[in-house]
């Protein structure tokens, strides 16, 4: 059974970016401005995180 813990949205408004994270268990929302440089690096960061987390898994479970 899966339980949704958090949702995240990256929103562009004009020339600015805003990250909105909702904690589904506590029913809270946090919002912060995100610089364009961080937005541009997001795909690379997610790939690195995924590779690091998956490196410890036995073959065949990825």
C-alpha cells in the first residue's frame, strides 16, 4: 500500500520561480523562492540522487 507523504510543485510566475511543498500528513504547506540557476540544475540533481539511491540495490530490483 502506498501513502502519499508530500507533493511538490515548481511554479513559474513571470521571471521568478516558486517551490511549493505540501506535507500531506500534517496538512501544511511551505513556499520558497527558487533561483533560476537552481531550477536549471534540477534535472542533474535528480539524476545524481537517483543514481546514488539505486547504487545500493541488488541487480534486478531497479
